[in-house]
C-alpha cells in the first residue's frame, strides 16, 4: 500500500470535477484529481452538446471533456486514472483509498462523482444510445423538434420531460406502467391538460425499434391485457430517475433518501469539515453540465477559503505559543 499527502483531492472528472480543478490549480492549491470509473462522466456518452455556453456550433461530449482536462492540466492539476474505493472522513486530514492499493490523505476533498441515469435494462436501449435513446429531454429534446417521441416514467421527472418535449414535438407518448402516476398533482394536471401528450396507462416498453439511422419506434405491451402495439417515434426518453454515485460516503456524509449529498444552502459544504460536494452528486433538480461546472467553481472557492482559514488558525496558534 503506497501513501501520499495532498492539499486538495478531487474525486470525479465530469464538468464539476474539471472546473473545480481549474479553479483550485489557478489558486495554487496543486489539486490531484482521480477520474473515477467513467473518465469525463456522463457527457462522454453524449454525441452533441449544444447548450453549454461558448460553443456556438455545439461540441462533441467526449471532446468537451478532453478540452476541460487539458485546461485543468495546463494550470498544474494532476489528473490520474483510478477509482476511489473507500474513504475515512472521521478524522482530519481526510483519508481515501484508490483502487484499494493507494492511500491518500487530503486537507480538502471535493466530491464530483456525479450520478448515473437509470435505464430499463433493454438491450435495444444500449443499441440506440445517442441514436434516439436519451435520459435527458432538456439536453437532447431539440434534436427531435417536429418529431414524435415517447417518455417512460410516472414521476415528476417524467411529467416535466413530457411537457418540455410537448413544446417541441407534435406527439408525445407517456408510458406509465401503472394505472396512476407518482407525480405531484400539479404536474399530473399539467400533463393531462397538454393536448399533444397521450398517456398510455399500464404500459411498458418491450423493445426499442430502429435501423442504421436510429430509433424508428417502440414496441409496447399493456401489462393488464397483454396487448402489444408499435408506436412510430424518433426519440425514446427514459425518465425513471438517477442514482447519485455516493455510496462510499454514506457512513460519513448526510444525504437524502435517494443518495444525493446534502450541502449547506448557498455553498458546497457538507456536514464534514473540509469536504465539499459538487455537480450531480448533490443536485437532484437541474443535472446540467453548466450547473455542474458552476458548483465545481463553488467547490474550489469554498475549499480555498477553508484552507486559508486553517492556515490562519495555525499562524494564530504559533503566535500565541
């Protein structure tokens, strides 16, 4: 087991992690960033990103992450490939283990581990990923303007995605596997009062259909009658939730019932001194690249101020001694 001490450790490498790295390295904090199991995060599975400021012609998701990594490295961030497998936030400085073989103690830890979209588990979902299958209507809905789409889910997220897409698409099918929705009453009313949204109750997606051009339809089954039908669509949006990648922190950090890390309002501070949460790991509402990047900036600034206060305390203790 090798050991190392660092000033700032960043866990995760999406927009939040790399933005935190850019700010921390420019502040002279010599951050070390571990990429995690999916270097670059969710955007590496997105072909076209058109809603991130500064790219008038859009940008390829993986290329954007390469650009962010290069920018972070330019200012001195050490970007390392590895997965943080265990943490100990019970004492200060904090300790983490990478790939169960490297121990790192850090004066400040910035968590940017993100969240993973939940899918139905259909093989055809994988086949048509980025070719019509999406887990984010706000991210990808524009590409389906003027086309028919389907949304899977019965909660607030599904209702929001369906109503968002209804502004862009002539027809939106909302596939709800039960005979009622879990969404809040106001969201249900909004869906039901949108004329181009058709709710298919007791309905599940059996197979996403398509060809080389992408998604062309979906075969659905009524789980009460067993009746099957095919819907002609060009976009298939799965809105059954996200799972934040925060399991390794559960013994130390406060989180909500679904695992999103809880931070102090207006900051990235967690309940543990010197540990900061950024990006989708702490954001159950917006989950956008630009908001993740914004909280990455906040995390680095919070860490910088925290370390400055620690240094001031040390100097004060020396003077008093």
